C-alpha cells in the first residue's frame, strides 16, 4: 500500500459489549483493513487504541495520515443501564418536581401485581423547583424569580452535584427562562455540567422531555471525560484531526457537538450497523431490508423500507422488563427505529424455575466472556452452544487469533443445562440455539407488524459476529426466502461509520391545527433551524456548498395519539400552501396505513436534517468484483448439527468466493469476524459487489 501523506485514510471504530471493531479504509480503495478484538470494560478506550494501532500497522501507515476517525460507543447506554452516571439534580417549575415519579401513570403489564417501574435517575430530594411559568403558547404567565437561584445553588453544592438538568414547563416553545437559569448556574458553578431541555429535546411531552434531559445530564461528565481522554490518546499517536461520533440516528457529527448531547449517542453502534445494512442493500439492489444485528451481548432488528431506515423520535432504554414497552426510561431524540429482539453470543443460558430453557438477559460480555474463551466463566452461553453444534470452529475463531476451549463449553452445558434437564449435551445446545432463534424471529415479525409492514417482503441482511450464524434459521421461521450476506458482516457497524454522512437533525415543537397554522411564523422557525443545523454540520468539516436540507413535519389526525413524519419543503411553507401540506400528510398516512381519513389534521413539530456530502465508500465497494465462476473448493469439512443430527459439512473460506460463485447448502462459510451457516434448502450466489445472495429453494 502507498505511504503517501496525501492518501485519504479513514478509520471507523465501534465499541460493543463484547468486541471492539476497527475498520481502516483509504478513499477510492476497494480493500478494508478489519480488526476485531475484545472490549476492555474497565477502560473502553484501551481496546480502541490497540485496534487502531493494529490496523495502522497492517496498512503500513501512521496516524498522521488519517483524515478522520469516526467512533461509536455503548458508553452512554451502559451508564444508563448500570446506573453508573454522576450525581445529578433537576431544576423544574414550581409544582412539577414529581414529574419523574408520576411518569405516564400507566402500567406496561396490567396483570402483574409485582410490576417494576424504572427508578428515576434523579431522586426526589434532588428535584428542585423555581417560581416561573409559561402558558401553552410560550407566553410568560409567572415571571422567573432569579432571586431564588442563590438558594438553589447552595443546595446543588450541598449535595455535591456534578450535573444538573433544567426542564421548565413549556420551555420547548420559549427557552428564555431555562437559558437564564442555566446562565446563573454557569456563573456561580462553572464546574457543573448543565443540560437545558430546550437544547437537548425541544419536544412536547413533559415527562418524556424531562426524562431525556435528566438522562443527558446524568451521563454528560462521564462522556465528556471519555472523549477528552480518547482525543488526547489519539493525538499522542499522531492523529491531529477532529474526532467524529455517530449518533443514534446514524448521522456523524463533531466530538465537541456530540459532547453537548451525549444522550443522542445512546445507540450509536447499532445505528451505524443499520447504515451499513442500507449501504449493502443498495449494492445488492435490494431496497427493502430487514437488518438483523446479533453481536456478543444483544440482537437488534431494523427495517429499511424503500432504501431508508425507519426512524423515530420516541424510544426507551434501560428497561426493567426486557421487550416490555413502557418499562424503561423514555427518550425524545432522533433515532433509527430498531428493537432489541434477543440475546447475543455471550448471553447466559440456564434452566428457570419452571424447568424451561432461558437465555439472557445477563451476558458474559467481554470479561470473562463465554466459557469457551477460557477466562473464568463456567456458565453456558449461546456461543458455547454454537461451538458444540459445529457452527463455530475452535481453531478458526477470529481467523485463528483466538482459540476456543470446546471442553469448557461442554462442561458448562453439561453441568448447567443437560444434567438438570436429563438430556444430552447436544440436545441442550440445540435447545438453546432454537430458543434464541425462535424468540428473535417472533420479535422481529411483531416489530414489522406494529409498523404496518409485511416482514416476508423484506430480504434479511445479517450483521454482527453472531448474526450470520443464526440468520438462515431465523429467516425460515419468519417466512423470508432471500438473504443478503455482505463481506465484513462481523464488523459492519464500523463499516457503517465510514459510510455515515456528516449530518445533524433538530426538531422544534410547534403544535397547531393545520386549519389555523401560522405559515409566516413557521417559515421563520424553519429558517432559524436551518442556520443552527448548518453550523453544527459545518463544525464537523462539511462544506456549505455540499450541505443538503430535508424538512419534515410530525403530523396526525386531530385526537390521535401517534404521529407520522411528513415531507415538506421550505417553499411550501413560505407560500402558505395549506392544501399541499395536507396532501403530503394524506399520502404519507396512506403509504403507512393503507388508507387516509376525512378528518382535521394537526401538526406537532417541525424537523430538519442537514447533511453533508456522503462518503464514497459504497461506490468503491461496488467496484470490487472478483471473477469466481463455479463452485469454490472447500478447505475442510466437519460435523454440523442440522435439525435432527450431525451432517458432515464442507467448510469454505469467504475469500474464495468471487462474483458468480455458487453453492448449495449445507455449508459453512468462514470469515475472520463471522461465520455463515447455510442449511440444506438454500442456494448461494455471489453478486457483482461480492454479497452472498441466499435464496430458499
């Protein structure tokens, strides 16, 4: 490879619960340098730096030659799930200190007498009040009493708060009072991290907005310190450019902007995986994709409908009951709409009190990891069971860099599953595999149905280290007969980070019935949003001439509880085109639900996505065709369990497949970072972009 300083080298880094993935790419090159290593939970940056150094060494370049480092992390999500944030206080309007305790006042499981609701991140004693009030139009009803600030500041000092969230009533319409409170705190306690709801989430919904603001404040100092350490360590390596971070909506932004809104990175890694799935689907000319991302800790699903991932501004984290909507902390931030559908490779299997197999939700993670990692864990995991079934090979895991202990897996399954159930080790391992796969198939199907979509018309695209192992079995259970398996599936999130555009989305609540919408006021707000978002994207290095803007409105029929996103143009609003806006809403509603209604419509908020020039990664990967007519030669064979017994199965290496190669199952295709299990009843063809296209016969 060239060592010229003018080469445009870029690195994508994804920290998962079990593995950290690093992908190095040179602009215009069809080759990727891929590194996968165990995450270091005590200090996640250590694995990042080790992976970056290894990738640079393989390419024969230095960090000085890198033009960008794009990063995603689970740090924010883990801090919320494990409740390892900082001491955080809340300042709110007089009379509203109990908003986090009251929540929505509904139960996510009506028939469970022992239901557990999530404990607020801020205890009631740290919820402080100040005299002020805005009305529902944003006008001042009770003036802000700044004289109370000295007492509030003393209380913040007394509890040794490190961060504070400020969420005042109706501040999404008028941020003046929040800004004044924030300025007073910044002057008196400059060391205190301050999060304003009007900055973090200027959306309707008092409980949800407060929850989002508090969550941002809770993780802000931890995330800021982590980013500062990582930036300093990269600079020591010789990297002197801006660190970019991927948000939960798959967009990339400069680190200094991301540090202000750490809550927007709560699922940055999975979002980057969805961006990779969009890219690979585009290369395979498949616009409807079910992205199935199964890593070491969890499995997630995302629907890419007509070439774009489904998006949302409402989701939850840190659920008390897995898969139970309403049992977590609600967040109002832009995000790719994905759902946790199951366990990961490191999820622990056990026999529950009813004598049934249960997998997860707890995970062996990276330390100690599955029993077969030989790092002290004696409990069986999904990875251990996949190893015993022949899907994984003890000597070729991670390309042979990491040897697996098959005997340790067998002991774990025998002791904790097979003996208690009175069955063989193989039957227990198969039971775990089937349980996990069936649960994921059911959850993904329901996820599609809830969005008014038919999962069977989507092609499945498996990513993550464990995704290709379970994909075909899961697809069969869902009635999906086509899969797209890209190269580098095991490090897809890191690849997605390289594909992510420099972009940012902002929203502004502006509730109004369409019939009475003030278009002049709306146009002024959209211009204000455009200037703010453009400045944020420019800070990430996007050229103004390259920036595109996409406006939309969140709308619903009057009285409905859920809204949909409706495309709009600035010209439409400037011209006061009420009929055009209604027509766009009706069309969007019909596309989602199959019909529209003759009812008044209302608008809840405006949204704007500002995007810089997209990466050319997709174009270059689409050109890496390697001729490979016919059937490749298998490198080995081994017994693999399929349904009713072990079958001697040919084992292929992914690098031996070129465009036009084809085989029929059963087969195992190994790549350094993942393994594809191809059962009988599937045929495999390789397309011009080197995707493995699987079709049920």
